C-alpha cells in the first residue's frame, strides 16, 4: 500500500492545471483581438517633422506602410529600426535587402511600392551604390522622410542626391500637386517603376 506522501505525488495538481488552461484561453482571446490592429505609438503622429522640419507628409496607404502601419514614415521609441526613409522600392534594392536577411518580397512588396525603410539599410544600399543613378538605392521622398533619418546618420546632402524627382527642393512640391502615374509593363513584360508627376 502506497504511503500518504506517494499518494499526494500521484494526484495531479488540479489548481495549477486550471490556472494554465484559464491563462491560455485568456492569452488566445487577447491575441485574437490584437490581430490586424496597427501598433500605436507613445508619440503623437502630428508631432513628427520631415527632413525640412515641416509636418511629415503621408507616404503610402497602398501598401499601408510605416512602422505603425498608418501610412507615415514616422518613428517613435518603439521603432528600433528607425523606419524613417520614405523610399520607392526597386528590384535591385529588394535583392540587396534580401541578401542582408530581410526579404521584403516575403510580405508581398515589389518594385514600385512605396515603403518606409530602415535608416541603416538605406545607408548600406547607398554605400554599395556605384553611382547616384544606381537603382540599388531607392529614391527618397523628402516630404515624407522623418527628420530622425538625419539624426541617425544620413546627411541631407545624401538624401537630396537620391531624392525622387521634384523632391530635392525644400518641402517638395506643393501639397496636392503630386499625382501618381500608373505602373505599366516595359517591353520585356516586367513591371516599371512608378513615378510621380508635378
């Protein structure tokens, strides 16, 4: 006959199991409620400035970009990668980023997409570029690039050197004058790069 101590060891610890089940259900409910919701910042969105120290411009809602997935390349204390650079993706940059361990194609991005890029990755691409026209460096939309890009080591001269057409002047083109041109395939059937007209 087993001793009293052996009987206690053989009996499951029901309160512990009940707690684990309740905790797991609670965690699953919280995760389901949080799924698909954009992250929120502790920093108000209207306080971010662009590299011209003017209000940060909206960059893209198709695809929805930004660390906080609100269309702005704004940064805050939660953004450890400093997703401040408003860039137009190219196949060359996508290849370059994938070679560094961040395959943006895995999340559905393609050449021609506007995307808020990590400051360090954009700098790496700039250093790898053979010329100012090298497509490995995404063109930058300065009106939508957060000023934190400069405080994280990118010079204004470099940003202007790789600025998208019409963006090198202070503040970019007047608000509301930018219109997107549809992306059309080139003669090889590959996607072209979206350009903006002013």
